[in-house]
């Protein structure tokens, strides 16, 4: 167990004189070897007998050691230069750190748990900036700066394209109120903007002079590749971010055994500097300690009570009932979302503004599905929290289970919305040749833009709710708690900065972004702006309005849980996008894939224009044989890795047992020594 | 801050950067904070030793229940009085870039109240008392808690936590690095 102080920093020398592991005790710079041996013979049980604990000397001593060491001047200069370079890079990256000062002040006020939320927000901000840049440069910039080519008349589907494009007309209202409402609904002038899929045409762009060769920018292909590229980059960045957290949790394996040690030794957040919050923290600490000890007592009492089969069966019955209730709630929520969505699209088809219905009424009914989703997302978790008390779980498990149920609720509400759109509009037959709906189906000429609009409304409502909650709930509660002296108000107290709820909101917003950016390429840009506003709003809330959270936030463990949820949400949201690309016929009157059979056919068509060799290579690579063997190899690697993990955990256990046995041996030898020295003295 | 930059020679800044985990910008920032603790004394001699009470005026330390232990551990003279280099050492250990084994070593020294290189039951009791502030745990709960901790961490069953046992247990705790951190 020799450790070498700060020497991992400088490669020149170690500061305590020892450089390698040896069986003999570490030579402490302050105590000579002989004296150490004598000390171990005397053995009061208190002293660390083999002197395995080695104290790093203070900085002043290390500096003088460094100067006295005098290894070759040139060698020092070399490694010094490299170290200087590294330090300069670190200096630069520190100055460039985004929002660093803000995060530090939040940390001083609220502690590291709350800061982890803001760190996640900042990381999502970075991810969305990358996505935004990709879509902007590949999709928007060419359209802004260059004119798109007209479809060539030689195209087989040309007449179809012509009629469909003419059919797709969007009424642009001149009424200012309607224009204002259009901004939130995504209709009217918003529908014809860069935001939605329907705006983009499917031909290419000639860069440079058309008469000379120039460069033909195949727009549909680039659009598709940009979408796929964004998804791959998201996966890569998420994997990168979570790998270090996973590594720690996988290798340590026995984390659950260290509850109390973690609570005591990692209990105080050293970065806290605000006096009031520090007092709150120490009060909370006692509360948490008490509740954990109560948990233990509770478990023991419950196990004692559960000895009888009757009460155990009763408890299991209650748990099953509660779970059934939760499932019924979720099913009820799903049904209400579905029917609201269907009702909304049917009602707005019948009662249009042009037909004379009040604009505001139409506006509200259009927003109805999003409002219903948001209300359910806000109310049902509270219901779950109430109901979980009946199940008699320990406090920790209660938190995990409620979180799981809330995650399930949020993600499934998104899925139900997508399914209802699919059933209601996309798979609703009959459709005309332009793939716009006729007769019984709600009137939609461009279904991709319609999906984009629904998701856009969801984004707007979500944003309004998050910002509104800060200003309408948290600030007033803080004002009341400070000014008002009624007992009820005092008991309610100021709002708490609930980290899991906030992180889940971020995850939810990001999954809407992923779901929608195929149908509305500017979604990442909107989300970037949304994140900036949310950051500053939540920062105000953390600094001025909210009290620190009651329970200590186990940042590392819960962060990896949220990463898992984020990845799960990503794959859930990928599926509708991939399905639309591969299996649904695109509208022929709008968007960049008009005229194609399915959007993905753009790729084989472009491959067909490449030289033969490339085509052969493509055919081979996508043949079933190659892909099947690739998948099998991946599965084998996965199996191998999981076996390695089990092996490492076993080795961990063996080493721990060895350590215990060595300590026992040492204890035995020391006792023998004591007996011998005792005899000698007598 | 122009003034603080000229307070150090290039060589000193280099040494500090090599031997601590701080960048040049952070070192100068630490000097600025040290300076504000007692401007007159530091102006006269930047290697002056400041008394423990002055050091504890720092906001991050003022609210910390272990502030006296921190000062004692990092003080080179062992009595709680710190020079600038001791202060810098402290900030370096508490910074983000310090590796885990360094933080574990100093955490052990801070929590070892009787300075016998072992954490005993009374040390643990003192830690818990400091953490709970004014409202202390009942005797029974405290004993239960200490028993639980020894059950988790004390591998050789000698009712003391040696450094090896402490390190073994704390390195597994992923939240340790997050909590043992002061950023100026």
C-alpha cells in the first residue's frame, strides 16, 4: 500500500524518497527505520503498527526537495517544457469553460447535487449546439444562399409532383392576431418557414456555374445523411459521457454495502459557502441519518411482523393492487391522450377559422393534446407518491420506484402521442396520389409538417411550464415563507430544488427534440435557445428561491441512472423516425423526399450513379451475409465483455478476503509479540 | 490582478504549478483570496503565517464543521497557523484535478481527531457530532451508527479504521470526489 505523494504530477522525482513497492515499511522522512521498528514492538494497539500510513510532506518541503534533487539540468528542462505545455492547455480550457463562474456560485449556495443538474444541462447544450450546427450547415445554408433547381421534366413522376405541389397551399393570414397565434401553432407563415420539413424542395442545388461542370448538391441525400449523422453523433456523445460513470459503477460492484460510510465521510459538501444553506444541510443531515436508522428499525419490525404468512400475503396483495392501480392510471392517461388528439384534429378540421369559429377557441383546441399531456405529467407523479406509501418499502427504494414510474409515464405519453398521430393521420386511408388525406380522414396535405407542428406545440407548452413553475410557484413561495408568519405557510416552507424532477424534464425535452428534428430541422436550434433560457431561470431559482433538497443527492449513482434513461429515450425516439424514413410513403406535395417511393430510396439511387466498383462494394456490404456475421461478432464481443466483468468482480472479492486474512495474521503476530515482550519484561 | 502577478517570480510560479494541481490562473486567484484575509500582513511579507482565526474567515471554511481540523492538517507547523504555501497546498488538494488517493489521504488525516493514524470510535463520534450540528443524535442511535460503520469498513475487526481500510472503503464511494472539493 505504498503511495507516492504528489509524484504523479511531476515525472522528475518523488518527494518522499521511496519509489517502489516493497515488503518493508515505508521509510517516513520524519521517523527513521529503527525507531519505527521499536514503535511497532511497543505496540499500543492504537498506532498503525507497520506504519503503512504515509503522510505527504507540506508544500514548502516539497519545493526545497525539488530544488535539492538536482538531476541533470537538461532532463529537467525537457520534462518541464512538456509539463508547461500541458499546463498552458489546461489554462486555456479553463478560461473557455462555459458558465463556470455561475456554476461555482450555485455550488456555493446549493451544493454539488444541484450543480450536477446544471452540468447535465450544459452538456445537453453542447450536444444540441453540435446537432444545430450540422443541420444548419448542411440543410439550411445551401437553401439560403443558393437557388434550388427546378425539377427536370424528364423525371417519370414529374406530372405528379407538379399537381401535388400546386395542391399544397397554405393560407397566409393578414390578421395580426392570427399571425401571432400562428407563431405558437406552427401554422400559417410559420409553416412556410425554414422550421418545418414541408418548406424544403427535393431537387438538388447547382453550386457554381451550371453550364460548366460545377458541383451538384444532392439535397435529399444530404438531408437524409444529416439526420442519420445527427443520430450517430448523439449516440457517440452519450456513450462518451457515460462511459466513465459506468466504469466506476461496474468495477466497484459492492457499492450498496457502503451506505453508512458514504453518508458519514462523504456527508459534508465542502464546496458549500452559504451560511444559511449550511445550517439547513446540517439539519437535513440529522434528518437523513435518523430516517436511515428508522429505516433499519422499520425493516426489522416489518420482518418481525411478516413472520406470519397472513400479514406477508396481505402486504403482497396490497403491492399487487397498487401496481395494478398504477398501470390503470397509465392506461387511462394513454387513452385520454389518444382521444384528445383524435378529437382535436377532427374538431379543427370541421370548425376552421375561415368557417367563422373564434380564433382563440381554435387555438385552445389545437393545443389541447399538449396541455393534456403536460397536466398528466404534472399530476400523476403526485398521485404515485401518495400511493407508494401503502406499499411499505424503504425510503431509498421508494425514491427509485417513483422515479421509474415517472419516467415510464413521460416516455409513454410521448409514444402514445406519436401512435395517435400515426393512426389518425398517417395510416388513415384512403389517401390520394399526393399522399394527402381525403374524405373521412382529417384534412392534412403534408403529414410530415403536421407531425412537426404537433411536436412544436409540445415544445412550446413544455417551455412555458418549466419557466412558469419558477416564477409562479417557487418565487411566491419564497416570498411567502420570508414575509408571512402563518403556521401553515411556515410548515409548507419555501420550494425545494428537486433534482430528479428537473433532470427528467431535461430528458423529456431532449427526447422531443430527437423525435422531431427529422420533421422540423430547426428543432435543435429552438432547443438551444430553450436551454439557455432554462439555465438562467433555474439559476435564479437555485440562488434565490429554492431551499436545498432534503435528502442528500447521490450524484454519481443517480447521474448514471439518468444517462441510462436518456439513452433509452433516444432509442425510443429513434424508432418512429427510422420507421418514417424506411416504411412510410412521403408526401409528394411538400418536402425534400417528394417523388420517391420511400425516403431511404434516395441512397440506393445515388449509389447507382457511382462507378461500378463502388456499387459492387455497397451491395456486398449490405448483403445479408455480411450484416448477419457482423451482428454475430458484436454479440460475441458483448458476451465476452460481460464475462470479463463477472471475472473482475470475483477477483475483487478474492482480494478483499486476502486483505482480511492478512490483517488477521498481522493481529495474531502482534499478539504473539506482546506476549513475548511481556514475558521478557517479567 | 496585476499586483499579485508581480508578487511571484517565474521560478516560484513554475514550482507551484509543478508541485500542486492548480493552473497559474488558479494559483493567482488563491493568492488574491489569501491576500484578502489580512491585506496588511500579507503586503509586508507574502510568506507570513496567518493565525487560524484569520484563515477561518474564508466563507468556504467558515461554515465547514471541520474547519479547525483542516487548518491543523494543512499547517506545516501543526498548530493551525498557515503560510501562503500551506494555503496553496490546501486549495490544491481540494481542487478538481487532485487525484483520488491524495484526497483520501488528507480526508483520513482530517477525520483522525486524535492524530494517532487510526480512526477510532471516538473519532467517528466526533465526526457525526460535528455533522449534525447543534442537534446531536441519541446515544443509542450513535452507537448503532458506529456499529454499522465498523461493520461495513473494519475488515480486521479491531474497532479501529486503519488508513488501508479507510482507503479501501472510500475509494469505492463515487460521491467522495464530488463532496471533497472546494472551488475558489
